[in-house]
C-alpha cells in the first residue's frame, strides 16, 4: 500500500517558509520528476457524464476526530497559531493562500479547495465510483487534495482544470501541477489532452 496515513498523522505536516509566511502544506506532493512520470502514465480521455454530476454525490465534510470535520481539520493543519473553540471552529489564527499570496486572519475568508474539483473528478472517472469512494476522495487528508485558500479565488477556479484556470502566483504553478497530477494518479482519474498539455507546461516551471 503506497500510503497508510491516519487522519491524525495527516495533520502533522511540515512547516515551510514561502513568501515570508510560515505555513503548512498538504502531504505527499511528488517531486517534479515523479510527477512527470505519473502524468505520462495517466489515461488521456475526453471527459464524460457531465450532466449527471451532483455535488451531493461526494459526501463532505465528514467528522474526522472529536468535534472536528474535514474543513476544520484542514484549517488547523494549514494555518498558523490556530485557536479553536469547543466545537472545533477556528476563532483565531492566520492562513496563507498559496494560490494568490494573500494572508487572512478570519477563517470565514478561507475556503478549502479540492485541488482536483469534485465536478472535474466526476467527469474524469469518479462517476463510476461508489458513494463511499467518492466520500473518501472528498475528504482526502492523506494527499495533496485539500488546500486552504482565499475564498473568492477558490470560487473563481470553480471546477476548471489547469487548461482553463491557473493560480495567479506563477511561482506556485510547479507545486500546483505536481499536486494536481498526484491527485489524479492516486485516484486513477483520467486527463484530457488540453489538461495534459497545460500540466506539462506548468511542470516546465519547476
């Protein structure tokens, strides 16, 4: 098994220094070379079943530990000096959004982004999964699938793949592509031709 991580272990990530702000990053982001190899191994296919997508087919956010659900767990994992109340809601802290370089001090300004959006996953093969597998995907703390980012940036991204949307911080494109490829590779999802071309270009920035 390539990855055996409990939710508790997944929360214990390494602090790194980026743009002067200490923040945590999701686990298991492959190197550029490994990402390139995994991108080459992905099935290239046109997306399908778009009309049957429903966000409710990916149950989230689920309880992870105690009173904490997946969103709250990621906020604690990726934030700095995060304080929570008895309901696990973040009452203070700061969050650096690697997509745009902004730092926020209110959890309400932060969305938890699915690196590969749920609708994109559906069109790339998740339409054939069981609900249980889609739930596991939507709450995946063991890989680089969940990111704490600026809320309106996440909304601008929507369900777009890298051929249609990229982070405004070009310095993050390398990490973004590596994380995207890992999510698709681990979960056995396909890529379309334009998406693969965009990812290959983004890896060129590494």
